[in-house]
């Protein structure tokens, strides 16, 4: 882990960040690594992540490695051998991605799974080691451009602190319910009707899965179920996701119940899946569940010296396992493009922020939309399911990298979408498709 | 073309056939080729086939060649270079089957398209050349087993003829509305809701398609459109098939209009397809259309010395282009199994007929059911369409023969389903699937 900047292009520049999740913390690291002064404000009383495991593809791996975290993330996480998609009814293997040497060579990175809290802890620790100042219990309620930068309005929960924080730029990483996104668009989350149950279990006690070394995804009509190890294999992470019948009924009657996806719906939603999956549901947490939603893509993120990033700009559904990685890519784009500007002669922050927006908007829009498509493909029934299964089996032969390269080979330094505006267009096949849009996700 | 039998095992045996379509005529040829005495009765005043082109895969080619008709069918028909599936919206190529030397070697046969009337004419001519007696204007209203064979009851439309015809066996090839099928099951046709328009045009006038050498199938949501040359390329054959909205509405109200699929529905049903297809619809006949239906598989065909074959036993939807070929396979099974029985020592007709039933029942059931599946796969929309398209593109790489070998490598002489009862079971994936059954096809 780095404890001093790797370069000094941003020395003397001050960055105010709202939000201390994975994205905000990564932004603190990326900026501090170039010598910037960082102040980060997090509303919660401590830095913590809700949820359990997170998957980091090679697109995230390369950046975290560049942040100096390779050894630490491997120690805390788990390197799965494969990703295996199975049919949730028959349990047969459909498609296998081998995370082998060939994979590592192709993507210049590895596939990691790690506990969200562990990853956040690493990033917070790295940011602090680099001199970033991280504050808890502070809500950033607003932000404005100033003559020479931006100023954020602060509300301190417990202690007394200053009412404002001034910097050269203000970066809002304040999540799907972002306050600062309203500067650009007056929209609401789009509910998917799907809800996730999660759970971790100690593999010394939950021995049925003691041999599991893979990320396994059972996909089936209106459900999926994911398993993978965490923390060097000591922990088993499971995610059980289903379409809530009560959500769908609520859509019809325009009265979506607050607790859609609750425990009454949970078990029955998996009644058509294999016995193995039904048995594994015993290990899920019941006290909480995640109603899943995203937002429509947003192409305008920057206003003067203020920018929204991470879930504030592009909350995705989870199917491409790229929500956190996108937030880190945003951070790396911001830091590296600013450093490039300095190296080229002049740093004009408003121009850098527009460059970030131009590069990152199309990238994130593509991930959001493809994620919707990919999720729906997991959940199809009938003839579409049989066709999907046969396609997946075929892809074992034809090769899957052509579907993944756009996602996993991406590097912000390439400015791929700035240089190739057409790359921002969705593949024709997906552009033809229409998302069976849910509705406003209420009460989440 | 043979003019005398190729063997004499069935000399002295007399076969009464009802129905002078392709199946009945093929049965006359197959039996006469083994020396049997054949009497065939056809209700219509002449031997003719409704419709236009028919596709004969290598499974049919091999038998027709064995009937001595190779040169004649090539002269009258057309040997397409490829079968190309295209998307009916984008017109992009999805899947190509090359009918090349490799194909011919793999299947020991070729892929032929021919006018139905031309094929029937060849079979009738061959049967007559072999000494079979073919009668028009005679309806077989019933049949009964006798002590030594079977007797059919005849009704002569114009001329006066005998009231009965006696033979060693009676074979009913009387089509989807078979009288004799009632001996085994009291069922009705199952409507598909799809209707076919057909048309042929002279390629010297319809020059837009003058270069076409392939069987081209445009497949799209609720429609498909097929083109191929006939008669040495002089004629162009086109088939435009769509799901009738009025049929579907009629299903809801339990009042299916007699003329579902009529001209009022025709053009609009293709409104979402490519302009090219919409333009080609100008060449379709409008005075008649075909409401398409099949029946549920039947496993009992034989009762003593009476058997139902062809569409009377197993009317399929048209998607596997195997309706006529199945009828010819039935004929070849009957003739060759009887000849085998003679060569083995004893011919007991009721046993031969049960052997035919045991072999042919599972074969035809599989074709009927797979045909329903295959047709539905052509007509899917949305995500299922995109998945199907990608699967088809993948099959260009992985190879398509694994999907076709069960259909096109089949030879009745192998007694494949008798020897491998499990082969009669549908592939698990298709067995899982449920046909979106239409309804009783009325007024057809």
C-alpha cells in the first residue's frame, strides 16, 4: 500500500468529496496519489458498507493494483477458479469462464471477490495513509461553484465543525439517492421488481459447500442464486434474488407495498428451482432484503467545478458486477485526466470535469443498459430459457471473451469513448431491445 | 425410373391403399417395387397436390433415389446451394447450411426442392409403370379386417365399380382429416393460429430474384417468409406465413371466424418486417390461404391388417419440411419390413404392421413435437429473438449437423426406434417445453 503520492501533478489542488462509500474512498485515493489535498465527508457515523461480497473483475483489479492494494485485497478476498453459470431448475452447467493464466494474460488482471466492508476498509486506510482527511457524521447538503472552485455546505451530526468546505472542485459520490444529481436531472430510481436476500456463513460450520472454489450463478425463471467464498475461503457468500409478485401486483393497482419482497414471498419464489438451491436458502439473512433499482443513464455530470460520480451519476443493476468498478473508474479518470492536463501545460478544472463526463457518460450508460439486458436474460422462461441455455453451451465453444472485452479490457487512460463516439452506441442487437421497465422504486 | 420390381418378396401379396397424395403414391411404388399387387383409390377426380413447392431433405432424397427417381426429380426440381436463415426485420444472415459436397457425403443424399405436383406426378407415373392400379373418383368410406386380410368399402363418384376392394392389407393414407384414424383415436386437428400464403412466379418476369439459388427463410416475430426456385430455376416459390390476430381474438371469445387469416389480415401482419419482404408480398396468391394445424402424436396405427400412415397418422406442422418425407418413410418401412419378414421365413402381416407402428410412431412423434418447437423458435420476439439470433450465429461456428442428424440421417432399415426405445423420448430440453397449443382448427 502506498503511503506517499506516486506523482505530484495535483499538489496544491484541493478536492472536496461527498460520500465515503467505495467510490468516494477510491476517489480520495486516486486524487491523493497525484498529490492532491483531499477532504471527504460521509454522513454515516462510520465508514461501512451494507451487503456482503462484491465481485471485482479485471477492470477493477488493474486499478486497485495501481492503488497499491494488490497484496492486501488478495489477503482479504478470494480468487475464484471459475465463474460457472448453471440452470436453476436442472442445475446443469451452462457456461464456464476459467479464471486461469490465459484469463490473466488476456485482461492483465485477475477476478477477485471480496467482502464490501473489507474493500472499503482498504480504500479508507489507503486514503488516510496518503494524507486524505476523512470525516464521518457530516452531510453535504449542497454545493455551489465559486469564482475559483466550489464550496460545499456541511451539516455536522454530533460535533461542531465548519459550515462549508471549499476546494478547487467538488465531487459528489453520494449514491443512488444523490442530492447533487438534482443539479442535472429531476429523475427517480427505476424499480426492477427484483429483490435480493444475502447471507454469509462460516464454512467451518456450513460444510456442504466446503469444496466451492468458484463463483457459481444459478439462473432461472424470475430468480437467480449466487455463491462464492470470501476471506480466503473461510466465509461463504450467497445471494438469492427473485422477482416480487407483490411488487408486480402493486404495479397493476398503482399501490406498491413498502415491504415488497419480504419474508412471506422469499421461499415461495424459489419453489420451481432445484432442491439444492431451496435447501441453501436456509443460510440467508431474513432480517433485511434489498429492493433493487437503477436509474436511466445520465450524460451530463459536470457543472463548472462540480461533478457527480459513482452511483450518484449511474446507479446500475448488479448483473455486470460493475457498480463499484465504475465508481473507481470515475475516480481514476478524474485524477489521471487532471494530471494529464497539468503535464500538458494547463489545468482548467471545468474542462477536466467535462472530459471525464464525455468519457465516462457513454461507458456507464452502456454498462447500465447492458446490465438490464443481461439480467433479463438470466430470468427468462420457456422457449427463451431453452434458447439461452443452448446459446450459453455454444459459447463454451465459440468463446466468451468477445462478449466481455468491452467491459473488462476498458482503461480510462485510453479515452476510448472520447476517441470513438460510436462506441457509446449500444450494440444494435441490444439497442433494438426494450427494457421491461419496472416503476419508480418506492421506499428504498 | 424402374419399370419392373427390384425384388419379388411380396409377389402374390395384395395391398389396398386409400389416398393418392404423395404418401399413398409412394406406398404404391414401394410395395410394387417388391412385387406386390397394388390397388390405390383416390377420392379426387385427378391426381394433384394443392400448394406449390416442397422441400425434400436427404432423408427423403435417399428413398426417392432408391425408387429410381433421381434423374427425374433433379430435372423437374431444383438443387439449392444453401439454406439461409435471415432475420425478418434486419434481413441479416443468421445461419447458413451449405448443401455442398460435404453435406452430400455426410447425409448420403442431397437437398431438393420440387413442385408438389411434379413430385406426385413422378410417383404416380412410377407406380403405374410398376403395374400398380390407381383409381380416381373413389372414396374409401370404411375398412374391416377379414379372416385373411382386409376389405375396404368403396364409393365411386361417377363410374360404377365394385363396392369393396379386398387385399392382404389395407393402408389408409387419407390425410389429416382421415376417416380411418378414428379407428384408433377420436381426436381433432390442433390449430396453430398460423396461416400460409403461397405463390409462384415466372423468374423471366419477376427478375428481382433472378440470382436466387438458395432456400431463404426470413424469420421474425409472428411471421416467416420463404423463397426458393423451382423447376430448374424457372419458377420462384414463395411462402408467407403469419399468426392471425383474428384467430387469436376468436380463441378468446370462443368464436373463431371461418376465414381467419384472410386477405384483410395478410399485409398488416408483415408491417413490422423489412421493406424487402413487404415488397415481395405482391407476388403471393390472394385467392386462397392455408390455415395450418397438426394433431397430437399417435402411437397406435395398426389394427390387424389395417394401418394408417402419412398425415392420417401424424400430420405435422411444416417447420421441419418432413411431412411428405415421413409419409414416404412409412411406405418404405412397410415394404421393406414385409420383405424382410419373407426373407426371414414367414410373413405375418399383422406383425409387420405392428413393427411399422413400433418404429414409426416414435419417429413421427418426435418430428411433430420438434416441429412445433422449431416453428415457435422462428417466431419469437424481444429478448428471445435476440437470443435466438445470437444462437444461430454461434451455430455457424459450432456446426449445425448435431441438430439435424437425428432427422436427416434416419433410415427405416436401421429400425432405430425399435432398437433404441429411449430414442423416442424427446431431448430433455424440448420435453421440458410446452407447446402454446392453439385450438381445434375449425373449418379446414
